[in-house]
C-alpha cells in the first residue's frame, strides 16, 4: 500500500482512443530547465504537486498535493531545497492545508488555503489575508490582478457555477455564469487570455475550449478533435474496475503566445490494469471498507501535452509522456513522477515546437 499521498478515484468511463499517424506532423520538445530536489529528506514532496510558481528572484514555490491540502516548499533557482514557507498554523506567517498558489500582478503571490487567500509580496512576505465564502480548489490570476477561484459558492447569484471572480484583494465580484453555458456543477481548468477574459476547459468528459468575457459570460466555444481525448460524456454512475480505464482529462492550460494554447491532460497509462490489480480498497470505521479505490495517479495515468491553435481549434502538435505534467507559466511547465518510496520528483521544463519531434507513444 502506498503512502496517503494517493488520490481516491471512484468513477471512470471507458476510454475509446485510437492512434493516428503523426509522421508528417510537427512535435513538441521538452527541455529540462532544472530538476527540483524533492526526493526523501528535507524538501520531500509526498503528494502530487498542485502548483509551481516561478518567483521573480528565480526561486520556485511548490505546493504539495494531498486530500486535505499540503505544505508550501521553496526551492532555489538551482533546484536545491531552501525551506518551507512559514510554519504550520493559522497565525501570521503560518499556513495550514494549502491547496494552490498563483502569481499575480507585480510578481506578487497568492496562496489559497481552505476558505482563505493569503497575499504575499514577491519576496514571500505576508501582506494581507482575505476570507472566502468557498473552498478554492484552484486559483488563477489575470493581468489586472483579479483572481478566479474554482469552488462551491451556493448563493442565489452563483448557484450551479463553479468559477468565481474576485478582485485583487479577494473581494467577490461575480461568478462565471453556469446558466449561459449550460455547465451546471462542472469543474474547470482555466487561464487568463492575456487581458481580463478567460480560456477554460470543462472537466466533464468533453474536450472543448471556451472563452469567457471579463463580465463573466460565455462568448465562444470550440470542440477539439484529439485521438487521446474522445468526446465522451462523463458517467458519474460508472465505477472503477479491472476493465474500466480512467477517463482522459484536461488538467491545465497555459498560454503559448501567437494565438496558441498549451493544453495539459492525463490519459490511462499503459499499465493501468496492473496498477488497479495491485491496490487495496480502503477500510471504513466499521471494517467493511468504503469501496473507494486508492491508487497512485503516477501508476494509473500518463501525461499529454497538446498545442492548440485558438482561431481554428486545430491540434498543432501533441506529445504523450510517462510523467504527469502541469503549467507553471507560458511555455514553462513542470513534470512530476512518483518513485517506489512514494516521493515525487519534480522537473521544470520548457515546451517548444520542433518539426523533428513526434509523439513516441503513437508509434512514430
């Protein structure tokens, strides 16, 4: 049984992906910028990171993942572990159950904990706190410093919406309208469009990139054709089993410039059946078991990177890789893989388009 860093996955649907010939297509190359020293000992990361922020002075802030949040860790530009960010607690300079972090205007940093935001200056000194009427699972910033949080906010003006906009001080402004989009109670990944609007992808089993205006209304949307992500509606009644691979999911977005977007996702690893066969079901308080399956995401999932042309909706290039991959900023991403001891190795990488690179997993 692996450590408690593993996630619980309770519902999946059948994957129906098919390979495509990419021999004449451009590909994506990943160049390692730095390997963070996140293995066992000081600086160890025992859960899949939720956020990596590249600070203005070259350091990296890493938020460790976990079912109840994790620790924020600081690494040098050379990848060496420097220190934990603050102490554990609820007072000034303290952090508890950190869920995510993002960089905002002026190179300031916002750290999201349960029902609160902590604003830090570029040197990671606390500036102020803001209480939130929701638990922010993820958080993003636009160029004006406004903050978009993913979470539940059950008020008459936001019921059913999962994305909520706040001003730079954390004051609630509006919710991105679920009524406009028809996406009720659906999670999203998001990124600023470079102004005060947003690009999003719903985590509902479809592969569609939507654009939201600054006033929170859906103004365009386009489905993306990709062999690794068939347009399959998510079935919440489906249960994980030996014949049911994980649903492909988009997990992050990053602006690539020149009207393009990096789309970062996960799909079933080639060894997903073996991973499921080796896990145990969790035991409930009465010893009967809860029925949830606990399995390392690194064993179950592979990462995938798409470069999408936003005007045409065309998939310019794609790369599948054995590590999980998430955004940092722009062309800078991070990969994460778990070792046999349950610790996570994190590398900062830069993605580029290279005609000589092709998707190895598609047999080219």
